[in-house]
C-alpha cells in the first residue's frame, strides 16, 4: 500500500471511509495493548501513518495509552531506532555503504542574513 492518495480511501463514501478509519484506530489500540505484538510497533505505526497521511493522531493515542504494553513498545521502538542509527554510524549498515560511495560536493554554500 502506498499512500492514502494512491488508495483513494479518504474520498470513499463517508460510511466506508469511517469504517476504515475505525479499523486503523482499533488495530493501533490493540497493538498498544499487547506486547509483544505480531507486527512490530514501528511497522504498524509506519503503515498506519502512510495509509492515513498523518502521524500526530497515532502518537496522541500512544501518549494517552498508559499501559505496560505501550511503555514496552516505546522502549522497543527506541532500541530499534537507536540500533539502526548506531549500525549506520559505525558502518555496519548496508545504507552506510551507499552513503559512503556517494560523491560529496566540496563546494561550500554560505548564507547571509541582512539586518533591518
């Protein structure tokens, strides 16, 4: 699934679009209340964010969900993101090889601001 604009679901008749919105919300809430969940919280959040073209409502629901499972998912997400960053930074990530093989321009660009 690409994005909401590709699927066009937000332009469906209101009952159908509302039903799908309810599915996203129920899935997100279920994921936050069960740890571990069948799909990683990062993948679930990513898919729902892309499908709905919005991140804020899902983070708001997560913030309001004060359960041990929601906290455990937050810890998992942090470890996942920090591990990915550390792997990239240390050069052990495949992405690092791509970045290091990309030519870097040595041209400097300077920006100036004018005072009024």
